[in-house]
């Protein structure tokens, strides 16, 4: 097997020395790129794009052609698992994701099975294999999944929500039912991520988009516990190389110490936390990924450069930092500004790796 | 002047001894009450309700007739100030608030004046006076305002937002312009709250709904600094009694120490933070108000009671706790469940005040 030509991401996630800080952006393949919008239109629906390995590969590669990013991330959606469970995922224009059959009762929970990734989610694994072939070892490929709690919020609500009334109703009124559901989802995520690793993913990330809406106790019991279960069940090596695992709970910065104790290699950090403080709190247990406010990309390139410099200075000297936004890049950003970010990270970070 | 018949709220906010923990609920006058919906319909638009002192008084009193709450809170909207500045507030059904004239340019900022509360916002002061007369010293009345940063987000965006692209664009690209705007808004809020106090508000609360979307540095510079300016400018006494000030930044629990240093009497705490930890962090500088997850009200009364007991135990013995939700009560809650919360707080808290 050929070695990776650019292995900065993997090395930084494992806290090994690098020449400059690696950088990628959450949602780097997405709506801010006109070439993405073109393929998206051509594909038909959003799910038509996700389920077509050739088109998923094409949009995965798009930002890499524009910017000297240090990683590719699989283009997909976090809701592929509940869709494969038979809940009937669809997208209403401007409304976000919906499920035809939300999970509300014990019978609904009992009916949930663990999807076989190489059959029901084969389109994802085919995309991973195709992207790996296309990347040809130039850059590492990141695979991902939603966290069990985050997937459960959509599965129970049946749509996006501001109040989380159904899933929190279940959490407070029937906690054991929700635990059963989360266990099934966690086993599904473990199998799904292991299949992505077998298909070629060289690092994996678990997105806990909604962990931050929980109380500290409920976060531990209903979100972190199941991410821990996944981390413990993952194949952490492929082709003789370590496969780092990144956990990201948006709004979860109060709980970094507990997240670091899961055995994950790295934590995603949103922009509400000072990276110097975060590093101090987790010590040398994990690498950190983040944490520029995505809204900085609304400012002109010279200001983006200043703000990049601030984030780099906050992390300081040494490896263990993967530069990223604190959340996904927003659709109304000028692609030039994303390029300014990537260049600034490489140009300004060498001093921290001498 | 007659003394307050129930002064638990004021005493707890000032960390003086009480017999039981006082309780009120953010948005206690609101859509979960059928009697509110009736008046709301009768009024016409939401702003027709806010600008009619008799109807605003009527809905302020509604929850007090149902539940043994320890405080009334003025029924109004945080966006009355920008409306009085001439931005043209209106509400689209299901869309949240909008402004006809958002503030985007230096000319827009320069055109902003500080409204005179007794003329442009007289309807609010008339409502305060009428509610005080109607309460007849049975319970204290809480006045309130949005924080300058929170008001600025709506004023610059012109509507609700998920990305805060315009206001953060201004923050990063033209920080001095935003500072000028925030200073004008802070002076307006100070005058507005002082007028509410003069009209009869016995405690005031500043709602910083969107402070949590800022980075730690930007929170300090663009939100906390202006709340500090307001706290320093408030009349903290009326009729020989102290008027406590409460600061609440949703998602701001990482910054409690800095908030406590503003000189406010109390901090609102959302449900993402353990109240025992919050108390330990702020020490005896401030009282704490919160912090039950509003979604607990989707559970049946026996579970609500258990969760109330947990919050009370977290705060522990002694005064300085005002029980509240961690955010506003949601429209789809059964009013019976709100009643279960209020009763549980009074019944279960006496043991902490012996």
C-alpha cells in the first residue's frame, strides 16, 4: 500500500509532529460552492445526490480542487442510518429533513433493526471506495456519522425541532424506552463506521449536533454514554495505520473532560470556547479540532487572516491541533474567503511547529 | 407605602432568608394558556396586544390566577425599543419578528436616537403602572429588556436568523460601527429600565438571548460590556427598597464569573449547567435563577416533581435561589403541568430554608 502523500491530518489527530497545522472545513463540500449547486441540481433531490456514489464522489472532490485542504470528508448525510432503518427520509424545500414514520412508541422502537452497511447502506460504502480511488493517497478521507442522541432527535421528532418536545418527552417520561432505542442506534452507528473504515475511511468523526440541548446528567446518560459505546467498538486500525476518532458535541464545551475520557483521539470544539482553555482542560489526552467562528468568513480576507492568527495563537505551540470552523461553513459565504482561511492557516502556523 | 405581601422573590434575589424558594416561569404569560390565546385573538396582532396597557395587564395577571407564583412579569416584547427607534417592527405569522428598516450602514446607525420612554414607549410604562395597581402589593412586578447585543442582532438582521450573517459581518468587518450602535442601544435600555422602575417595576431582568452565539472575547466586548454599562446606570432603589437586577445570557454558562462581576444581583442559568457547579463558581456574589429544562413540562406531574426536587437539591441549602425554567415555557405545554411545577417548588423547598 502506498503511503499518504499528505498525512498532516492523521498525524495532528494523533498528536504527532507536523510541519504546519492541517485544515479542513465542516461542510466544505456544499452549497457555498457554485459547482456543488450545479451537481445538486443535476442530481434531483438531495438524497438522490447522497445515494449516487459517482456524484457524491464528485462533490467530495470539488473543494479539494479549489483549496489546498488537508483532508477530504465523505459527502453524505447524518440521516442515512434512520433512512436505512425504514423511517422514510425526505427533504421538504426550505424545511430540513423529515421522516415519514417517526419513532414514538415501544412498538416503533421494537421494530427498529440494525442496518447491514454493505447492503442497506451500500451506496455510502461505494462512495467511500470511489473517493479513495479518486484521491489516490493524496489526502486522507474522513468518514462520519451522527451521534445516537442526535439521530434519535430526528427519528422521534420526525423533523427539525426547536423544542425537542417528543424526544425529551420520551427522555423524561420513558427513559428506558429511549435507552433501548439509543442502544440500537449506537450498534448501527458502530457497524456503519466500521464499514466505512473497512471501505477506506482513514479517520472518522461523530457529529453530536444536539448534545448541547441536554442537561449535564442527561448528556452523560443519553448522549456521551452511547458515543463511548461506539468509540469502544470501532476498528481503530486499517492497513496497519491508526484510524483516529473525533467526537464533536456542538454546545458541549462544558463537558470536554468527560468527552476526552471516552478514548476518542480528538474533540471538535465550537467557537464558544477559548482553545487555550480547552487545551488546558483536556491536557494531552486528545487533539483538538476547531474553532474559528464560521461567521468570520463574512469578513474580508485580511480580517479572516487576523482571526485565523488568533485561533492558532490560542492553541499555541506543538501538534494536536486540526484547524477547522467551529461549525459548518454557511451557504452564503464567498468561496474566495474560504480559500483565504485555508491559505492563512498554512502560512501562519509553521511558527508553532518548529 | 404598603409593604409587599409576598416579597420572597426580592429577598431571594438579594440573598436574604426566605421560607420557601420563590418561583416564576419565563413566558409564564403566554401561548400555553388558553385564556391568553383568547385575549391575543381579541387584540388583533401581537403588537396590538403589547401596545394596549389594559390587555397587557390582563395577560400579565392570567398565570397568577391559576398558579401560586411568586412574581408577575410585565407582558411585553424585547423589540419595543428598536420599534420605538423607528425600525418598523412587525410579525409575520409563523416567521417571528421582522423590521421594515434593518440597520446595516453607518448612516443607519447614525440615524438611531435614544427613545424617550415616557413618550415613545409610554404604552409600556402605562402597562407597568396598571399592573402595579392591579397587583395591589400582593406580588412583586418584574420589568425587563433585551440586551443590547440581542436587540442589535434583530436590528441588523431585520428578522430571526440562524447564521447571524449581517450582524457578525458587521462585528468582524466594522467593529467600531457596531460598538457605536450598541452604545446607543445600551443608553436606550438604561433609560427604558429606569423608566420601568420609576413606573413601578420592583426587579428588572436583562435577556441576552443571543450572547451565546459569540466567541468568549466577542461576548465580553460586544455583549457583556454593554450589559455592564446598563447595570451601572440603573436606579437600584425605589420607594426606599432595593430593585434587584438579573442578567441572563442563554448559552452563556461558560462566562458566569464575568457576569457576576458586573454588579448584577442575580444571574439566570439555563439548563445546560449544573446549579451546584454554578453556585460554586459565582460564590456569594450573586443569586441564581433557574434552571429546570423547560422540556420536563412535557412529562407527567410525578416526574416534574422529581426533577424539581433535583434542581432544588443541586442548589442546596440557604437563600439566593429563584426557581425558574432554564428558558421560556413552550406553547405546547399542558397548563396543569406548569401548576405541578409551582406547587412542587413550594412543597419541596422548605427543608432548604430551615
